[in-house]
C-alpha cells in the first residue's frame, strides 16, 4: 500500500503528510484507493506505444 511511499519533495513518508506535496498525494490516493490509477497506466502505455511509433520516423 501507499503508506510506504516516499515523497519526492520532502523525502519523508507520504503517509505522514510532512509537506504540501505529501498531503496532496495522500488526498488523491485516499480518493482513488491506489497509488496509480488504471486509467493513468493505460494513458502511459498509449504514450509509450505512440513514442515507439513516432521516434524512428523522426530519427530516420
Ligand atoms: Zn512531502
């Protein structure tokens, strides 16, 4: 679970809510119930596929 996630801003556990970023992350995760939403994963996967298709064309 996300209790053990470390904040990129303050390097403290997100669950402790030490900084603004921690608290925002915690609120978002509370709403979604998980660190990364499936929709976000799908969007990222689509982006990777798109990049894989486009980059060789630009390079060539
Ligand atoms: Zn933080």
